[in-house]
C-alpha cells in the first residue's frame, strides 16, 4: 500500500514500516542486533523452513531464558507448543484426534448457526464492529463449547488474551517487567481453568476438559496442574488467531475489490483466498526457537543456546519463494506460506481455523452486497511486530436480501 493509499484509507493498519523492516532484514539475514538477549533474526523462507523442520537442533523449549515465576511455571507444565519430543508428541497425541479435518468438518452446521445468530444481532445494514460482532465471538464460542467452559465468560477470555498478547517490550521473550505485568492475568486464568478441571473430577463430562481429565499418559492420569497449560493453550491459541484471520480477510478484500467480487460470484474460491490472506497477513508474524548446538545458518556460525526469531511474515513475502510476493493473489498456487508453522508443531487447530474462516466469509459475502471498511472511524490494531490483527474494525455493510427485495418490488 502506498503512502497516498494510507491517507485515503485511514482505517487500514499501517504495515508499511514493519514490512520495510522485514524487507531490509531479508537482505541482511541472519543478524544479531539485540544487546540484551542472545537473539538472531531470521527472515528467509529457506532458513526458517529448515529451522522448523529440525526440532533436535532448534528447540521450542525457552524455559532457560525465562526468569522463574510461579504463574508462568504452572501455565508451562502442559503447554506443549513450548516442548520438544518425546513429551511434545505424547501430549499432542492426546488431543490430535479432536482436531482432524474429518472430525472438525462435523462442526460446520454449528459454526454456520453461530455465525448466523451473531450477524442477526447486528441487523441487515449500516455500520458495526466486525471484530466485536463476529470475528471475536465466533471462534471463542466454538472453542469454549469444545472445551466445555461457559461461553458467558468470554469477556474474561478476551481480557486474558489481550493482556498476554499485547507486549510493550521488543525482545524475543518477555522480560521481567512484562512477566510481572502478565502474572496476575495468568494467575486468574490458571485458577479459573483449575476450578473447571477439578469439577470434572467430581462430575465427569464428555467435553475436551472431561476427556483430558480421564486421559492417560505412560499409564498415569494427567495431573490437574498439567491440564491447566494444555487447556490454556487451546483456549488462547484457539480463538485469538482466528479472530485475526477473519478481520485480516475483510481488510484484504477491502483493499482488493476485484478479488471480493470474484469470490462473491464463485465462493468455491474462498479456501484458496483464505490461504492467501494467511500468507499476506499472518496472525502470528514470528516464532521463536533455541539452538541446542552450534550451527551454520545463512553463512553465519550461531553458537548453542541462542534465540532465533523466525519472521514468518517475512518468509511469506520472500521473493525467492513467492512470485510477486507483495501482490495479494487469491489464485496463488502453490502457496507454501508458513503462517501455521511447519513440521511437528504445525498448528493443531489449522483445520478448525480454516473451516471457521471459510464459513464466516461465505455467510458474510452472501448476506451483504457490500462490506466496506469504514473510512471515517478508526479501528484498533495490535502492534504488527507481535500480532497482525484488528482489535476493532468498523465496517459499513449493505444487505443483499433487502436489495434483492427492493429490486423485485
Ligand atoms: C488462523 C488461525 C491460527 C493461526 C495463524 C495459528 C498459528 C499457529 C502457529 C504458527 C503454530 C506453530 C507454533 C510453533 O511452531 O511454535 C501453532 C500451533 C498451535 N496451534 Fe494454532 N493457529 C491458529 C488457530 C488455532 C486454533 C483454532 C487452535 C485450537 C483449536 C490452535 C491450536 C494450536 C496448538 C495447540 C498449537 C501447538 C501445536 C504443537 O506444538 O504441536 N491454533 N498455531
């Protein structure tokens, strides 16, 4: 987007400085700019792909860099995204069956019903906040129902996710001040989840928490404290990213009206368009890994125990991998973006996120003849260095059905 476009569309998040930084980094990768943390920034698709493919050399376990803190320790026990094999595989296997594309497809009618109800709530035409009305509540209702926690508590979930994801420090990992700021939120979330887990011990249920309470690992039941981080990971990862995806899809289509018109005419193109949204605006712009041994990357020797910041948002726009990478192209094929990660930690919820976004877009495009991001009311956005997502996105819609009625009158 040019500077002129940015002025003409004041409600678009200005990704330009962030994208310029990534572009510059791709020329210099890997670099070591951080005085305080042993951090290397990686920008190229091939380097990042290699790191994600080799969990023995590039560990997900960052615990040695994180100051000891009891709330974080409790949350970390079952949080398998930060674990290496073999424990990672054991915990992931406990829930992987629930999230396969086949099982997840059974949720389609419920996802469509929730989407319909949420949009009924905002009426047929006019202005509403797309995030507050749909992009946030849809995935949070779905994941809360899967886990078996009350949907009515969703404002708390949102507050927790906001506090855990809105970082002010710029380092690879949270510094002590950030951890102190996050600790009360984590404590509240841990206690909330523990109470639900303990209830299941007394009264078994058929939901995901109920299943985890009965699950066995190496012949032992999981401890309540192990389930906390496990469920916390699913709760936070299971909604905030899909919220980002739905908002990002509307932003991309607003910037590319020809693509929007094409999808309206032929919704079969929506899944490929969603992959392009994921490439173009990845909800998580970066991931972290730790070197377990000295290694050569991009022509530089990197010692053991260094943090690697993997800029997925840069890999997704690497011209060595993608033709015309700054163009939003819903026909891009293949589209090997890294927005869901790669290899053993590949996003467990990808089939669910894809299905929710597909159904949401299908219904939005069917229900409204036009969806325009508001030009005269500002939205709110996360800092793109930590999350590429709208927090609030005012849109103006025109109802398709009302227009059809008016046309036939
Ligand atoms: C657009 C939506 C989503 C995006 C962009 C996304 C992104 C990611 C990424 C990049 C990873 C890899 C982390 C790493 O390698 O360190 C990941 C892992 C994970 N995601 Fe997602 N995610 C999304 C939706 C979901 C949903 C809906 C769920 C839950 C139902 C979920 C649950 C998980 C879990 C449990 C992991 C850890 C997998 C493992 O370590 O084996 N995600 N996600």
